[in-house]
C-alpha cells in the first residue's frame, strides 16, 4: 500500500504521462501481444471474424499511473519497444520504470530486464515517418543509456541518463530481454523526467 501511495511522489515531472499530453508513436511501437486459439477450425474463424483472439491492453497503458496487477501493455517475445511523443520538448535527465510489486504479482518473469533508451532531437522527423527505424544510424538519434530493471529491487526504479544539450520530443524504450518469459513481456509504466526546453536553465552535458 505504501508503494501504491508513493509511486507518484517522486517529485519529478513525468513528461511521458498520457493524461499530461504524451502520446504513443504507433509506427515505432511493437504490436500488442495476441493469444490465438489452438484448434485449426477456431483459428480459421478468428481470421475471418476476429472473434476468439485475446488481446492485451494497448500501449497507452504504459503511460498511465495505474500499476495494479494486470494493468500493463504486453508485446510478444522478449524484445520490443515503446515509442513516445512527449508532452513537451525537454532536456532528458532521468527515466523511471514501474512494475507491479513482486509481493502481489501473479508472476514476474514477464517484467523487462535489460533495456535501452533512445531519444530524437527536436527537428528529427524520423519518429513520425519510418517504420523500419534503425536506432543509432542517424546523428539525430541520441543514446541515453542501457539499464537493467532489478525484479528483486523496488517496484519503482529511476535511472539517470546520459545528458545531451539538445531538446527532444520523442523517446523510445527498447527492451532487449525480460526475466525469462518466452511468450511475452509486459510493461506497466514508463516515465520520462527532464527540464522543459522553454525554461531557461543551465543544462550541462554528461
């Protein structure tokens, strides 16, 4: 209960919060996990009608404050990514990932383990056009860091990022592995912290 109460008490603005104006960049976000029936005739019916397919919650779920059991966005396998158009231009200083507490979770193997965070400088249009974006192939892609979410640690973990003296509006959480679930990975909440570009402050690069 204490973690539930305190999860929005980080004293850090979240520029990836959907209710604050952040949005999902669909072309750069992995498809939502779907569970199909196993019988051949049911598969055929599902393809024709769409019935019988169990779909996970949409990606926007990972930008919302609720982190109750099951309130997460799943993608297939152990690798995938979440692309976010931030609520405003910022200099990124840190990111936070929240997962449901291990003490109440039905299982934790679907939690992300190793992940990278990338950003696009403000005048980069790649985030709106390319579905086959290759991160790191453009000088407009800023590598913010590679991190590990510790499933045995606090449910809410904040990571300081490599600082760039460039404002960004789009950001990607690229998951490289999870805690050994071969079928899907589930993201509960991804937060982005920083300094608003329209606020004049000193911001030194790392």
